[in-house]
């Protein structure tokens, strides 16, 4: 069965719901057409069960525009149905169209997904901070490094800074040397000692993100299941940060 796992994931995304509704609507349309042409009518619940089993398949993963797709190869569900239905004469002949419709339904979902990917990129661009943060009204700070100072998130100031924050690279040779190496000794220095929780993401994005704030209160690291994004502010939005 085709499974669609968006890299932007926080609960069911808007486009995942759309893909499921549209895909099953198309499958239902073809199932009704097949049913109407049959002389021997089959119970509806049996048709639904056969189509569902027919969806199962051997597949392989392909990543396309930050969306992981499972491409069906072998109709595993169709084989199962044939094995159990072939024993009684005429039964496979009544069900085979619905079984293959289930397998072909995987390609219907795949086609719908490919058509919605461009829209998803427009509504939820991965390089925009607004995709991950819609509201910080109930956000607060949790320390991830015990020796750091107690700080308070200045929510209103963060709201003002969010539109001004730009994405930049946070890994560099200089930062690595300052963070981990001191001559031949390894330092224990945490660059992102604070975690911001209680953040509300953009509606319908389906994103699941973790937010870390830099030691100086100006950098924001957004970690998703597949990538990390670093945004930088001109001013600190944490109260209580000691500036060295």
C-alpha cells in the first residue's frame, strides 16, 4: 500500500487529508462503475474488504521534493485474494476487478500526491520560519543544560523578531573548534542550552518540530525529523541571558 509521509509532519497535514479523501473518492467512483456492470451483485462490505486487501503490495521508497513515497511493485494483496478465492468456481471472476482496483489505487494516491506537492511547497515553504511557528503565546523555556542561567522567553519581542529572522548556516569550522576542541582537549560547551516548548505551528502544515535557542538568545534552531533550520535574530529574545 502506498504510504505518504511528509517531512513536514505534526499530526495529519492538510495535504495528507486531501490526498486520502481525493484518492478514496476516485477509487469509490471506479468501484461503483464496476458494481453497476456486474450481473451478480456482491455485498458492499465484501467489495470494501477486497479493495482494501488489494491495496497491499511490495514497494520501494522514493524521496521527491521532501516527500517520501512508497512505489508499489508487486500486488501482494491480489495474490492473497486469488489464493483464497480460486478454490470456489466463479468466485475469483466476481472479485478480481475489485482486487486489482485496490492495487491500482496505490497509483491513484501517488498521482494525487504528485499533483499536490507543488501546492504544499507554496503554502508551507520549508525555508520560511512562518511554516514552523504561527503562535508563541503559550511558549516558554526549558533548560537542556543544567549549569546555564535561568532565563525567561520574551514572547512579544520574539513575535516582533520572527518576520525579521533569516535562515543561515549554523555549522562551521570555527564554531566546531570553539565548541568541541581546545587544543588537544575536548570542551563540554552547549551551544543551544534552551528548548522552547508550547509553540503552535502553522495550521495544516502537519509539522513536528523541536525548537532550541542559542546561548546568546538570538539564534533559533528548528529540528524536524529530516532537517534542521537555523534562524538568527539581531536582538536577544531571552531575558536573563549573560552577555560575555
